[in-house]
């Protein structure tokens, strides 16, 4: 349970000289927004008036006129001074006096000096209307959404009495303390019902504007306005505190691991960046070398192309020379062949003549040595038989080879 207690509001009965101290400092740790002043006025001045009248009567009835008249004047003067002093009412700055006549409230007295000449006019209460009065309310055993009672929720608010007549007439300081504590407890319990136990610490410093508006709606008819409110502290049950302590420890370890990992990651990134820079320098050096090699290769290729062009031109010239020589030889050979063809064409008639003469000689010789036909007779009315054909095939070679010219008959 929280070591702090509910603020207590009360009203006190005090002399006019103690009103300032009570309104500003309270009484025995309790808040005193309303002080009922003791009526310091009385009828003592009436006794002085009666004495003045008595001495005035003595002055009229006795021979001691001057001393009795002086005494009557003195007591009358003292009665007037006493009446004037008792009629002075001084209201402190920041407070308001509630004025009544014959017990009925007739209005208020602003700060400053006032005169109440009639004894039945009096100040029923002096109300602090400028100070924002702090009020602390530690609420215990507030159930959460899971119906887990929280250890305590401390609620702090500030209120100001804006209508002293309504405050004094309708409720008073003592009753207002009960109403305010009840309203605050109800508002806090409704708020705690809307949060989970593990998120109960979120109530600390959370926005309680809705609670302030609700309290103003409840307490506005009493002439009070809530000017500020917050939840400064929330205490969980012991087991949940241990649980949250464990979670906080794990969270701290996780945070430490994350920081360590972040340092390691940065170190690795720096190393990689250095390697990348080194690789870039190596790549640039290689690029320079490659460019140099490329330029050298281009020069070598250009020189080789020039040499190959020279060699190709030489070979071309040799081929052209060889071709021209071969062409000349081919032309000469063609001319020789053409001449030979012409000679062959001239000799062709001679050759044809010789060939024709030789053919005639051969024909004459063949005619001289031509065999006589052999007639083989067969049966009447039949064609060549197989026997005649066989015999003719055997005899023809002999006849041709012998050349005797005989023709056997059948």
C-alpha cells in the first residue's frame, strides 16, 4: 500500500487573525479552504452608551455638570470607537467572504476592508477562491481488465472554488471531501478496468482529460472546478512487479546485446568498406594495366596488320606476276594448239581420202574372199530346222578361215 494518504478537506472555526494561516497552510496536515470566523462583535459598546447616558443624566440632575458631561462624552466616544473597530471586516486577497443577515446568505464580500455596522450582519465563512488546492488520492486494490487488483493507483488533482456561495450553501468542506474522494475512486476504478495488467504502468502520466471533464460535470454544481489532474504513480502486485523486473532485466540484456551487435555490425561494415576500397584501388590498378595492355595490343595489332598488308601486297604482286606468266604461257599454248588444230584441219581431208581408199581396198579384198552361201534343204514347206542351224553354226567358221570358196550342197 502506498505510504501516502488521502488528502483531507475540512472547514475550521477560527479568529480573524488565524484565517490567513489556516487558508494557506491548513491545519494538522488537512486542507482548509473554508474558515468560519468567530464573531468578535458584541454589545459591549452598548454598556459604554448606557454609561454615557448615565453621566449625562447626572449632569442634568446634579450640580456636577462639567465632570458628568465630560464623563458622558468620554464614554460615548469610547463606545463609538469600539463600535467602529468592531464593524471593520478585512477580507484577505484571494479570498471571498460569504455575508449573511439573520442567518440567510445575502451575498459575498470581495477582498478589502468592509464595514458591518449592524450586529445581525455577519460573515458566515471566508472561502479561498484563488488558490488551486492540491488533492492526492491513492486508490488501493483497483482491478484491471483481467480482474487483477493493482496494489495502488495514485491520483492527483487540483481544484478551485469558483462559486463560494454555492459551495458553502450546498455542501461545505467536510461533505465535499467525502464526495470528492468517492468520485475520484469511481473514476480511477473505471479507468483501471480498461487496461491490461502488464500495461498498467502506461497509466502513469497518461491523458486523464476525460476523467477531469467527468469530475467537473459531477462537482460543478457545488461551485468547484477541477483545473488539473494526472496519475503520478501506479504500483503493481508483487508477483507482477517481479515479472516486470524479469522482463526489464531481459530487455536490458537484449538492449546490451543489440548494442554489442550494432558495434560488431559497424565494425564489420567498416572492414567491408575498407576491403571494398582496397578492391577498388586494385581494380583501378588492374584497369590501368589492362588499358596499357590494350593500347600495346592495339599497337601490336596495327603493326601486324601493316606487316600482313605488306606481305599480302607482296603475295598479291607475286600471284599477279605468276598469273600473268601463266596467262602468257596459256595464251602461247592456246596459239600453238590453235595452229595445231588448223594443221589437223588441213590434214583432215587427206586423212579422209586415205581412209576412203583403204575402205575400198578392204572391201575389194573382202569381196574376193567372201564365202559362198550354203543352202540346207529341209522338208517340203517347212522353215529352218534346228539341225540346219547347228550345222551352219559349225561350218561358218571353217569356211571363213579356209577361204576355198567351195559350197557344199545337201
